[in-house]
């Protein structure tokens, strides 16, 4: 991808911001504080060029996000997604054995327990 000198300068400034915090979302104020007042319009135009090239997402007037393509442009290696390994099903505890059935007694057996 071809970059203008202004875009290269803004990318290097973004690289410094990213190196300091390792966050893809950055404050616009932190970036614009690095811009010299007499070059402000040039940097702003270069920043717009980076948005058009989809290296940066503008999230409003205060925050911008560095896209994956932007991270590659500033030299950050993206971690490869780890394959999802299904975990073995947790061993279920064996159910307790059912109590042994009791011998049923008739109506008279209930009154005369143990007597024969």
C-alpha cells in the first residue's frame, strides 16, 4: 500500500501511541498534541487519508480505533487465533444406589410387628 509522507508521519505517531499503551482505541487529543500548529492541516488531511484506506476507524471527535490493517501497517504482529479444542465432558459422579426395596406387609402385619 502506498502512503504519502504525511500518512507515514501520522502512522509513526500512532505507532508511538500504541507502543505506550497497547490499546487499539486511542484518544484523538493524544495524537493531535504531537502535531505542530503550522502543519496541523497537513496532518489532519493525512489522518483522513488513513481513514479512507481503512487503517483507522473514526469513532467520533474524541476517539479513534486502529484496525487490524492499521496494526499491520505500523508493524504490529497480530496473534493468530488459537483453535478451539473441545474440552472432555466432565465426569459425572455416579448416582447413589437406590435403597433396597422393603418387603411390604399387609394391614395386620403393620399392627403386629415382629410377632409371628
